[in-house]
């Protein structure tokens, strides 16, 4: 389990914020702007996703700004992206 807070991610290639491999991640008060698709990678998940949870992970999000990304959030392979209240943070 880890927490990522108060970061600005601009113009990322493929994915902005990533939670993977049976993790519980907390993303709070981050800004992700303009994540770009990465077709050259051949990985269909890298399609300009601001926040990705994969492989049995849980991403808990609170007060993030996801702006001008082709895809805001994606959860795959038994994963979850969940918006939480401040008290559940």
C-alpha cells in the first residue's frame, strides 16, 4: 500500500498514474493533464489513461484533477478504481 499525493503529471506517454500487482494505492490531490496514447508500444492499455489499476489492485482516489486525457480511469484484471470521501482516505 502506498500514497501518491500533490503531484502534477503532464504529457505522460501511455499512462499517468499506475497501480499494479495486488496493490492498494491511494491517489490524492494529484493533477494529470494531457496523457498521450502510445500506439508504438503495442499495449492496448497505454491509450492515454490518466489513472490505471491492474492485476487485482485497488486504486482509491480523492480530489484528483484529470484533465484532457483520452481516458480518465481504467481498471482491468479484477481491479477497482474507487472514489473515496476524506474520512475513508
